[in-house]
């Protein structure tokens, strides 16, 4: 979806955000977005690790298929 934005598109988005939110709110918005993204990554990583752990427990002691 966002594969074709490019540099000019990013500059345009940042300029619009600066106009709409003002220079004092942009750092707060960036920080909130970063925190949200970090939490999403951590949750995704934990879910994947739990799935791998459950898979290992289920297959413990079983012979691998030939």
C-alpha cells in the first residue's frame, strides 16, 4: 500500500502534519506512534515464541516423519 510513496510524498505528508498539528505536537505524536509500533512488535514476537514453544512441547518425544 505504501510502497510507492517516495521522498516527495513523505515531505508532503510531514508538511501537512506540521500544518494540522503544529510544531509543538509533532514530537509527542511521533513518540506515541513509536511506542505503539514497539508494543505491536513485542506482542507479535511473544505470540510467535509461544507458538514455537507449544509446537516443540507437542512434538517432544515423537519421531520425525520420514
